[in-house]
C-alpha cells in the first residue's frame, strides 16, 4: 500500500501512488483508518487463503529446492481467476468465505 495523505484541518484525502489517483474525497480521520484497516485485513486474508490453497507448493525444502504441487497450483489459479473476473465485491466475498472456512477448521482442531 503506497499512500500519500493530504490534510486540511481535521479532514484528510488519500492518494494512491499505485493507481495514481485519489482514493477518497476529504474525509474524517476515522474514515481513513477504516479504509486502511479494510485493505490491510483483506491483504492478510488473501495471504492466509493463498497459503492454505497452495500448500505445500511455493514452499522451500531444507535443501533450498522449491516444492511444486501442480494440482494445487492449478486449482488455486482457477479459483482465483473465477473469483476475480466476477468483480471486486464477489472476489472479497470469496476470500472472506475461504478465510472463514480455514478459521473453522482451526477452531475445530483446537476444541479436541
């Protein structure tokens, strides 16, 4: 996330150096921090989902050799492609659903 912040008194505006555009109009501090939290949380959830769906692929063994799992890689890429092409809201919902399923698996194993 590469942001630049403009400030006028108690109002803020967020500029993205990635999209080279304003992400917000003049808003209160809480709106900026909420935007950051939402983006950071989505980024975190994406990493958890990707690791879960691709593991053990993309990891390295003790000798420094990358582990390949073509089947999981293809399944992840197909799921990702399907989710992304349906728009941002559908993509976010798909990430959220996968993340919640992972958390349920973790919680059920802790309860044993």
